[in-house]
C-alpha cells in the first residue's frame, strides 16, 4: 500500500480549543471545548487523549459546540485505581455533559471511544442525537495481536522496554522505512505517540486496567451487536480504514449489517486513524451526515416495543455470510452483560 499524502487542513485560529477541568466524584476530568451551536462529543481511543482530535476540532467548532474529553485514566484526567469499563466511561460522559449543562449531543467515538459511544447511546438514548463510529471497538472478538499480548499478566514489563534510551526513535525510524511497503506499519507514528506515555507507572497502570476490561488473550470480550437493533431510529454513520490492523475492517461491515439504517464509509488508503490520514474527507462526511439527518428523538414507547420484540432476522441486512457472522458473534460467550 502506498503511503497516503497528508491532506492538511487550513488553521482556524479563532476556534482553537482550550483545555478545561472539572472535578466530578472527586476526580479531575480534563476536556477540550470550542465553538458554539449543537453539541458534538468526541471520544478518543485507548491510551490516547483528546489531542488526537486537534486538527478536527477547530473546523467543527465553526458550526458546533465541540467537547473532547480525556477519558478517566488518560491524558490530563486523573488516573485512579478505579472502574475503567465501558459502562463506567459512559456514566462519566453523562456526568460531564450534565455539569456542562449540555442536554443532547452527536457522539463520535474512535476505537475504545467507539465502544464507549455505543454504550453511552444504549444507556442514555435520550441524550444522543446521532452516533458516528470510527474504527470502533466493541463489535466482535478480533483485535490486534499486540493488544492481546499486552493484556496478559506480566505485560507491564514488556511496556517498560519503551523506557530504554532511543527505543522509541529506533522503532519509529523502522516503521517509517517500512510504511510504504506494508499497511502493518501505516499507523506507526500514532501508535508510538500513544506508547511513549506508557512507561510512566501511573499511566501504564491505568492503560492496563482499561485494556483488561475489554480485551484478553482471546480478543475483545464484549460486543454491542446484540443491542444494535435498539438503534433502529438512531442516525448512525460508520467510518473505517480498509487497512486497520487494530480492529479489522470486517467489523465495520458487521456493525453496518446489524444497524440497517446506518451509513458506511471505508477509507481505502487508511488504517486505524482515518481522521488523521484524510481529515478533509472525514470532516466532509461528518458535516454532510449531520446536515442530512434529523436529530434522534427518544421515544419510550418505541424503546419498550423494541426490547419486547428483541432482535430478529429482519433486523440484519447484507449477504448470507455477513448475516451469519453477526448472529455468530452475538451467540458467542463474549457478550456484554452490562
């Protein structure tokens, strides 16, 4: 795969986000906020932080109020010995929005943040106007072998390798050299950016607690597929990189099949960070999706009817392989019990 040239966005100096803090339940939570108008909540991936959206926030802030938190255990937020499950993260987002007096949002979640976004939508559908999933976790078992390895006992020692002088530079140089030859090295700069923070013991402990809440040696341990039918009336946009080595692009097709009204966009030359590879296209998709869809309005009667009916064969679209794969994923032991 040839390396994709970065399509830089023009700066929007008047809409640069500021980092703010709120203490909720005794924990400091950092978040970036910018703009005004309808609210967008941006949720980052595991080990990452809100700075991953730096190129995106100012442009969305021209039309929206953009909130990009550092999830608890990440970035500038506190890193306590606490519950780092996706349900706990969803609760944290509800509380943050509440203290910010924001009643409804379009949620954009990347990687782990995509799993949190789905959980947030499931737990608090009355707060969500639209859902946008980007290389999202929480679909089915497959995940990067590296994350499976790091979830094992003793993995902290493996991560400490990155404390050695020059190791990050050496791995980065190797990845840069191999990137044009193999998609496996496409995201090396982003992955090294995340890994470089992990030698710090506090950061490492929070990362491992978060990872082990969703991944073990067999892969991801939760799936939202069994509840996707509840998104029947929710506008959903799915965005994925075709060469994603963290969460395979097959998951995009499974999620799309499980949510018949969803839209699907695959970035052909991208991997796990499509909004970094082609931010102009990413913004165009997000803005067009928001402009062309009416905000979801929670209907308690419909919600009860869907719960009573449950998932049915008609709730799944796609070819026979995709339909079979969705039901297989839902029938596995890795189902969310939350």
